[in-house]
């Protein structure tokens, strides 16, 4: 089974919305819990693509869009990785890793030095994926009975201050 990544198109909106809701329901995140939000989904073109960001979808033949992830500008040096989702029926196949790698590469090409993101403590697969790829935890915050874990990754190493002789 092969995942084909491509840039989001307006015609993907309903499929992206459905994938988003399915994946959050799988981990118990619901409207009104202080963590759930989806106000960006109708505006992916403006909030992600037109503002030095990216939004990718992953398709499998016969199944449509089964994975997605976005890169959203925070400031000139920092982007947020968000909406990293893989449909429950397609998890544990490396699709999350493919999206993460592609978004990190896009962030570097766009000139970002730092990536930030968050997930909940209950999303063990996401936490493990971030840790595996060098993200470090910044802090935790309790919201609506859920623990949100915030992390970041340096994309471009800071220049070392070496002494010259």
C-alpha cells in the first residue's frame, strides 16, 4: 500500500474535515474540551499556503485521503506543525513519518529554523513520533481534563561559538 503525498486543494476540504474529526474522536478529543478546534480548516489556503506555510494530504488508491499535516507560520524563524493526522485504519504503516519528514523538509526550504507543535498526553503514537525525530518537550498544560504537551525542534543548528587561535 503506497501513500502519495501532494499539496492540499480546495476540493479536499470535506475529506480533510472528516479525517480531522475521525482522528480526534479516536483519542477522545471533543468539542468544548478546550483542546478541540477546527476553525482553520475552512481557511487552509489563506492560513497555511498563502502565508509561508504548507498543507499536505496523503492518498491511498481506492481509499482517498488517509493522512494530512500542515505547517503554519508563527514568525519569520518559527513554524507550527499542526493537523498531523492518519486515519485509524491506516496507522502503524509509516504514513505519519512520511508526513512529518515532508513537512520538516518544507519548513527548512521555507527558511524556518524552529518547528513547534503540540499533542495530548493521550496520543502516545504522536508523542513517540516526535521524540524519535528529535523534538524536545517544552511544557505541559492541563486543558479540559487533557494534558497538552508542547514541543519544538531546531531545524538549523545554531552557529557554534568556536575560539580561534
